[in-house]
C-alpha cells in the first residue's frame, strides 16, 4: 500500500474532479490523505480518504483580501496562488516530512504542493481539471505582461532561496514540471489537444462520482415535467441577483420547468417573486438533476460543462470570467450549444437562445456524439490506472 497526498485549491470546480479519483485509490487499498479547509471535510470523508485541515488565505472566486493595487483578474488570481505558498508551506512542511509520503497528487493551480514535492523530493502527478496551457498566461500577454509576472517571479525567487531550490519562473513552474499530467477533459474538447504529447498528457475525460455527497433536501421527485431547464452559475461567481431576476422574466410565462441554483452569496430577499414553474435552491445536487434536464444555462465552468456533456445535455453558456469565455467559445465551435454575452443579455435573448438550442437537431446530435466520446474515456479509473503505473515505475527506479 502506498501513501498519497492530494492537494487542490479550495474551490469546488477544482475539488470535485478529484473526489472520484480519491475514492478509486482508496477502493484499491491505497492510503489517501487530502488537505483542504474545513468546508470540504464531508466531501472528502465520503470518499474514504483521510481529511486533513490547513488554514487558507484563498476563497472560491478570489483572494480573501483584495490587493491594494489595481490588478487585472489574471494577475490577481496568480498573485493569490503564489501568496498561498507563503501561508501553506510553514504550516505543513514538517508535518508532511514526518508522514513519509510516497507520492503527491496536485492540482496544477495549487503551487504549495508543487513546492512540497520539490523540497521533499517526492514524486508527483499533476491533475488538470481544465485546460493544460492555462489561459491566465494568455491573458497576461501584451504591454502589462512583465508588470504582472515580474513581482510574482520575484516572490518565487524568494521562496526558492528560502527552501534552497534552483530558481524558476511562474510559467516554468506551472507548465513544465510533472512527468505525468492527468487532464479531466476528452482530448477532442481541448483546443489543440491533438498536439499535446500523449506520453505526458493523459486525457481521461470527466472524473465523476456515481453519487456526490449532498446533505440537502432538494425535491428530485418534482422533476417530472418537460421541457426541463437547469440554470446555475456555479459556486464561485454566483453573486448575480440581476441575472436570476432576468431568468424569472425570461421563463416565468414559458413552457419550461426551471431549476435555478442561486448559491450562498446573495440575499434571497433581493429576488423577485418566484414564478410557479421555478424550483430554486442555494445548492442543487447537480449530478442527480442533470439526467432530467433538456438544456443547461451555465457559467461555463469546466466542471459544470463536463458534467452537462456527460449526460448529453446541450448548453447555453453565459461566461463570467476569461477562462469561461474560452469554454463558451469552445462549446459553440464544437456545436454543443450557444454562448451569450452577460453584459448585453436580455430576457428575450435568453429565452430565444434556450429555445434555439432545444430545437436544433444538429446541436443534439453533436452533444450526443461528445457524450459518447466522454463515455469512451476512462475517467477516474483510467486516471488511477495511470497513476499506479507511474508510481510503480518510479518505485522501481528508486529501488535500483
């Protein structure tokens, strides 16, 4: 039995794809220790993994405290993940050194785990819930690129000096370190996926649990009418009362039965009167709802996008940030749905677009074809097969 450490940023879009992987490792007799903040304890323990707590300065959707200086979203995000190294490494380094860990599995956006693997010389596997070549660097291109990257690279140089590591830049750290990179997408969905090295990048498709831990009381028995529409902006960028009220205006008098998830960040008192054909809830068991759904209006988070396509549900994507705009374009390019601009969105446009997606036979054919491709990938089982082959090969090298 090997002992694995699992790390992810404290955000559901990053954590959720790792849960089935942790569960499968445990089912094969491996020991998995997953470090996350307290809010994720129940999700982790439901997989059979051991939950370990650490204190974080991050929160879903942005840093716990906004920087004083003006920064674009990409720069702010990268500043947040670099600063988390200064928070996490002093907390965990000695504890993990004493654990005698065999392997580290890390989400590429959780930089402290990369440092831990380098400092302690522990073999590591990179987990990618979204695009391999992270578009944050594309957003940094142009006149402001050096202004953004220079202070981040200076912080990394201080960390490398503190822990006696050779210096490296942020792009080098994020893009070039792991020998095995597991990507939770089908290769055909990733832009330029056919050009990525098949030896280093394993596209396993969505990693979904059969049933994800859920402690609510959502009325699944009410999902008995069609057409069924599901609306969610995910867990990180869902503070959008105006958008939810626009959805009420769009579908209140329509043929649609609507499930709307509004998250934990808004005051429901700010919502208009709930139309009779709506079921609204702060949190919805998405994997249980999607089998009943005809169209999904989504923010385009990769987790939601992959789950929707896994169930053959076409999308209307209303992206909130840059990476989601990239996904919205990809959904439209592949004919799996349509994209809308949230800045110019109207109730009339939203209703018309949902109707168009629902009635377009070609969109349904392409969505079903993508669903078939996803089902032909191996998900968590293929990921664990690859991890165990990799760990076996590194163990043999170390023994020799």
